[in-house]
């Protein structure tokens, strides 16, 4: 997916560029490609989490190994590597909101906040103030073009909150490539060790620990109740004040045909049609692996949005991000504040289709 429609500036006039290095194959190949094109590449490894927070050495966060791998790649490519501490920024801008959301029964997305506040804000400022360049490259899979083989990975979803003022200064060297091609390039560049590395999944600060064990370190023991959606009987306990459980995974209570959002962030401007008529049809995702689904946006009070869905969709929850597309261009995003009435509340009697089957048909 393309993040935006911009004319990419000729970075050959600005030889120096910083590449965010995570120790993974995507950022490693990105740095190698930039160097091959003649840029002076400076690697930058972000340290976002304090080591002492990982109290279980058997299941610790992988940041130490990631740093070792970033050093290994930098030595192989003969580029400088800076290790930059963004622990404070990550804690206040990403982790504290994550905890607050969880305690209030919302569904957080720390990856979007990390990109917004840390990688494409704090890191970019660090490049400008300390490394003598305004240009930053990352290993994100954005600006991807469709081809006959399909798309193996697309991270444009997580970049939905970027400011349009920084877009001319950002590069995605592997943005139009397949994951398999990136791994093949890594092997050809003598980075086999990195190509074989298991891809990191989930939340980096949790590592391999059980989520319940991790979250119990930060959430007070204010145990709430889990009730049956059908009988209102108490059937368990949870960390939020009250939660409802539906029997099975295809229950009408899990589906809705609409939702409301907060004020959206538009990468450029609000779409003209939405501004002039109050209504706009566009693509929508609320999970990055889904295909964009055509929806209708309607302006609501104070520039918030009401989103109408063409089919009942399962598991739309407050706290998630709705990302909006025009074709393959990311327009922006808004946080979901409330799902519409569930089909259970609407006394739905028609046969339900598993919406995941449709959303995953990319």
C-alpha cells in the first residue's frame, strides 16, 4: 500500500541518511540497499525499554539480542551505529496509554503510537539535532504496489498517524518488495544469520512472557466480573470493571454494522467530498492483515465520524484504529470510540457469515 502520493525528493543531493536498525532482516536490507545506492548511511538502534523491567531472564524481551544483531549488520555493511535511548518517551507516550486503555476495557495499539511519537518524531528530531540529516529510512512495508503474486506483508496500517510535513524526509527502501525477496537479498548480501532470524511478533515489551503475568505487574488487583451476555450470570473475573462473554465465536453479540470514532487524523486534508457533503465512501481496515473494505463515512458532532459497514463485522472494539484508504493510498485514521448496536441487540435472525473470511480474501 502507498502511504501517500508525494514526489520523493532526490536524496542523492543529501547523501547522508539515517536508517532505523532493529536487528531484523527488513531494516538490515534497507540499510544495505541505501548504501548500495551511494548514500552515507548511519544506523540508529532505538532502546525503548529498560532492561530491569524484564524480571524473568528466561522469557526476557529480545532487545539485547536485537542490538547484537544490529551491531553485526553494521559491521558487515561498514556503517556507524548509534544506540539511542527513548525509554522515557516510550513510557509516557506509548506504554502509559497502553495501560490506561487496558484498565478501561479498550483495545490499545501501541505500534501506531510508537511510530507516531517515537520513531517518526523523537528519532527524526534526534537525526536533525545530532546526526546532521533530516532524512530517515525504515524497514516498513509501505508504498507497496499490487502484483500478480499478491502482497505478503503491508505495514501502511501502522503508519496512518504520520504527519504530512515529514513525508518528504522519509524513505522506505523495501516498500515495494515481497518479504521473500527481502530474505533472498539478505542471503545474497551475506546476511544469512539475519535472514534466518525468527520474525518478531506481538508487543516488544512483553517478549515471550504470558500476557496475564506481564500485565499483573502494572495493573492494580481491582478484579472485575465477567458476565454472560445472554443470562447476565457471573461466570468469571477479569481486570476491567465488567466484561461480557458470548457463547462461541460467531454469536450476534460480536457483530455490528456501524461504529463511531473520535476526530480523525488526515495525513493531508479531510477528503473534499466529506468536507462538502458530510458523506464519503472509502476503504477501511481495523486490522492490518485485512483487505480494505468499502465503507461510508458520515460527519458527526465536532468532526467525529459515524462509519457504516456494508456487512456485519465481528470484533470491532473501542480503542482500535480505523484506517481509511483511497484505493491504495492511506488517507488517515481515527480511533474507534464506540461500536454500533450489536446484531444481538437488533434481534438479528439471519444467518451470519464469518466476516474474517471476507476480510482476509486479499
